[in-house]
C-alpha cells in the first residue's frame, strides 16, 4: 500500500512540476517528433472541449513540451518551423503559458520557458468563467518586434493567419495525446496586454485552455 501511495505521489509530482517551476526559467524536455496517432486519426478526433465540462487534470512537462513545439517549434536545421510564416521570416507570434503559479513565455530558439510573472492571471484573461479553472492557458500574441517592417493591417493579417496555423497544430497534437483544448477569441485583451507588459503594437490574438480528463 505504501509503495502504491508513493507511486501516485511521484506521478502527481511529475504532472504538476512545470507549473510549480513556471516562475523560474525552465528548459523543456525534447519534444516528441515521431510516433503517436496518424494524421487522419487526429483530424477525425480534433474537437473543442466544452467549457462547462472542461478537463481539469494537469499536463506533464513532456506534454506541454510537445504542444509548444507543435505550435511553433523548430523542426529542421536553424530555420524551419512547424508553422508557416510569411516571406520565410522567423516566428512573429509568441506563446505565453499561464498556470496557477504564474506566466512564462515560450522561447522557440532554446525550446524553453522564460519567466514573465509569478501572478496567477488565469481568472483575468478569459471572459468565460470556466476558462479560469483550466490547468493551463496558452495565450497567443503577435510580436511586433519580430515583425520588423511589416506593420499595420498587413501585420495583423499575417499574425491572424499564423495564429490559425498554430492553433490547429495545437489541436492536432492535443488530440494525439488525449488532451482537451478550445480556440477562444473572446478575451480581455487590455488585461492581457497590461499583465504581460506587451509592447504597444503587440496584439493578443486568441487563448487556448488545456486540460486532461
């Protein structure tokens, strides 16, 4: 009995370890790049989790690593990503990871999380009460600095298109790992901009809560 209890405690610790250390810079484990369900299987399984019954179990650090890499990670050499970007530019959307212990920014160059804040903002970013209960919320934001000379309506269009591709990648990777998620554009953009201390021309595009049954 003690052995089984100890195993459960160890498993739970592994599941929540990324959230416990999110306020410190965290090197993510290498993402899974092979195996899993076939593309047509995950396309068939792709769906939006219902907010009134949103999955409440946490993700492991490995699962989070897989999802972030699927969204906008390097998949070849030093210039090639899982998501297409205009004119062969480097990623011009960024992903923030919010959980109970704070917020981190995904760094695709090092495949790591960079601490942004130790404040729990989950209850502030979405307009639906159920969003706050999700174990993790991904916040996709356009990066005006990475956009460079691409500005105005053109920048917004490019960022929106990239966000769509990123979100679909997240959906498919989530379906492969039996993780629930949902694409949400109804959010508190002013709060997000303030809490994440975004640059004036950065634009919050959408959020995606994550959880497991």
